[in-house]
């Protein structure tokens, strides 16, 4: 009798501890979710205007460089939000977390023996790792990086739904697969074929008799793509031309070795994989975290008290990081991969490889799929490889969830998933906090920003004082000089955000990327697709000493203009940053002084004199 009593008491204590940890995990998830939502009103950097210019006016450009169509997808949400940047950011965060939560929930319910209330809490905690996509605070604004991740989340949700019983679920699942593939094409066309291949392999490997359903998904994606071609360009031919020209311009940039978004952009790098590079300290941190995670997983069923206290401590530290901004650990992109990888490797040797030997086809297929998905998302990207890959770190954690699922058959579902959830939340808090302490191309510590500024669309953002003063001065001087809302401006200074804040229309591209000979050629080609009437009345923004400026004389000559045709109207000094990127110098805003009729005539003459052979080759 005493033994039964002790057993009952032990089981009661175990259940109580699990419920306490689940409640604490739910609170942690809520804080992590509210955290970026609150700071959606904070910060703006000098290149974020590229996203905003494209979203605000996607139909104003005949070419897209890079060849992404995310602006068309986000244009109607932008209009619905009235152009409020903070609202757009909140919607972007909410959608990403919601999709991550749904996918995590479906994976846990598919592979683990967990009731849906517990699964909801555990999956929400794991899904918090989707917030890593926003560790560069610039990416809070809707963009092609996050749209690509959201697309693949949708595809995987569709595959898991289609794998469940019930006709309606299967139909909905395959529709989501089709919609996700279309969104992936809109975000990054080079990733879409790879994701479509993953879908086919997933179906074939698992032996699903879903060829007709898969054809239906392809039909949905194709129908959406054709509709998109007609909405954007009025037909398939012009749409294909837009995409081909955008790809050729990217190649042109690559030949010149441009540096887009802070990373090398040579043609040879676009479809190249890179070995994981990490420091000894990050390797040590990853091994330490993975060891602690394994101990929490494997010892939880034997010694409940100590692992439970350790997990509670992890969750409390996570909350402290989010609320206080402390930085006890410094997580780098490589660590986001190494922690789940080391955890899976450690689990493989547990009990002579029981986890590996008892894998079901579904679990191993899902684990491998989640493992490679982040790498497929980078195809065609010009950003730093492991920085880019780690934006989708949620998939690596889901790979661990799928790989460790044989433990569910040992009656250890909640005890195994709780450590995975807690450590996912800790990694999330550390990475996002680092982004707030050192926001890219902004003043340090976003929490310290206090300068409130009205931005286009009627919203307000809280900026650093230096950046606020720069933008406020630019607006005041530009308006005093006669620059009106909607005035076309040619930006040769590499400052797309300034044009957005001035509510000017950026000609050529939402961002005329500066930095090299190739950039000048791309600017010439993009402006060559603009109407001469707009170029004739366009103002020009230059940065004479800027490290990423465009060649003023060459670009102006392409539409029949020169320095003498403009007069300086305003001058302003951008904020100075001593890290990450070259320092910007004084910028000058010029307005045209010659007659619009003469300028338009000279523009047409310059285009007639330009040999056709120069196109795509300058």
C-alpha cells in the first residue's frame, strides 16, 4: 500500500510540474509574441525604404531588381493599413507566428501522443522561433525574406493537412500547397521550383496516392500565376519579359561584384552552398545548450524535480531577456543550426541508437524535409548565406521534433517536448534581443529611442534622435524648396528610405542600388524604361562623396541631362554609423531648371542615339 501511495504521489507531482511548466511556457510565449509587436513602432533604417517604396507603388516599375514580386502581394494590405508602417509590421509578425504555430501543432499531433491543449501550448513555444526571421529589425516590414518563409510554412501546413483523414482537410491542404508555391514564386522565383520538387519527393517517398491531388495543387499555383501576369502586366508575354529582364540585371550586378544588402552578389555565389563557419565560443555554447537539452529530454522521466527546476530557470531567463534586455548569451546564426543538430546526434547514441532504429517513414521524411528547407529558401539570394538560412531556423527545430518522435512511443511526449520548447524560446529571446541591442544600420539599443516622427500614411514611428533629426531636416528643406508629394526623384545617393519619407516617386527602381560599375549600368537600364515626361521633371538626389553613390554624369547622360540642367535646392547630413556599412556623407537635392518640353525632347534623342547592343551589356 505505501508503495502505491508513493507511486500515486510521484505521478501527481509529475503532472503538477508538467502543468506548471506548460503554464510558464505559455506566459513566455505570450511575452515573446508581444515583444516585437510592441517594438513594431520603433526604428527605421536607410534601406528599408526599398521595401516600402515597392509595396506602396508596385505597378510603377516595369522591372524588378532583384526579380521579386513581393510588393504586389503586400500592396493591398498596405492600402488596407492606410500605409501605417507599424500596422504592416504587426500584421507581418502575426501572420508568421500564426503559420509557425499551426505547422508546429500539426507536426506534434501527427507524430507525438499529446492531447490538443498540451500540443497547443508546446507548439506555440516552438513556433516562437519563427521570430528569428525578424532579428534584423528592418525585416519587420513586409519583404521577400519573410514572404518566402511564410510561403513554405503554408506549403508544409498543406502537406500535413492533406495527409490527414477527411476529404475537406485533404482538399484544403492541397489548395494551401498551391497557394504556398505561388507565394514562394512571388517572393523569390528561384526558390519556387525547389519547393515544388520537395512536394513531389514528399509524396513519392511516403507512397501517397495523391498524384491527382498534387496535379490540383499545381493547377491552383498555375492559375494564380497566370492571373498575376494579367493583373501586373496585362498578359503572360510582358510578365515573362519583366522576370527575364530582372534576372539579367541581377547577372549584370553580379558580373561587377556588387554588394547588395551587405553581401557578395557574384553570379557564382547565387546558387552556391557554403560550409558552416563558426567560432570556438559559438561551438562551445551550442554544445553546452545541446547537452543541457539532451539531459532535460532523457533524464526528465527518471528524475523529474531537477530537470523541471532547470527548465523553469530557462524560461525565467528567457522572460528576463525579453523584458530587461539583458544579454547573458550571444547566439549567432550558426548556433541556431548546431543546437538541434547536436541534440539529434546525441539522441542517436541513446540506448544503442533506439531513436534512429525506430524511425517511422513519416518522421524521418519530415525531419529531412525540415532540415533542407532553410537552404532551399536561399536559392538565388545575394545575402550572407548562413545569415539568410538561419532566418528559417524554426524548420531546424521542427526537424528535431520529428526526429525525436520515437520517444513518444515510450510515453514521454510532454516530458520530451517541454525541453525542446523551452530551449527554442531561449534561442528566440537571445537572437531577437541582440537585434534590438545592435539594430542593423541604426543607433544602438532600440529600447532607448525616444524621437517620435510622423511617416507617410499617417502612422508614427519612434526613432533615434540622430535619424529623426536627419529625416525631419530633409523634409523641411525639401518642402521649402518646392518638392511636392508624388514628385518623381532619381536617387543617385543609395537612400531609398529618404525618398519614401519625402513621399517622392522613386524612378527606375524602388532602390537604385549603388556601389559599382554594374550598378550604374542597372540604373541606366531601369531609367531607360521610364517615361521621358517623368524624367524631364524629375529631381535628383546625389551624394558626391558617398561610398555607394551612382555615377551622376553617366546616369544623367542616359536621358539627355547634365549637371547644368539642375540647381541645388537642399542639403542634409545623414546619420553616421561606425559599423556594418560605409558611412554616408552630405546629400544634395537638385531640382530641374530647364523647360520640361526641352528636357523631354533631349531624353528621346538620347535614347534614339543609344545603340540597341548596349542594352544588358553596359
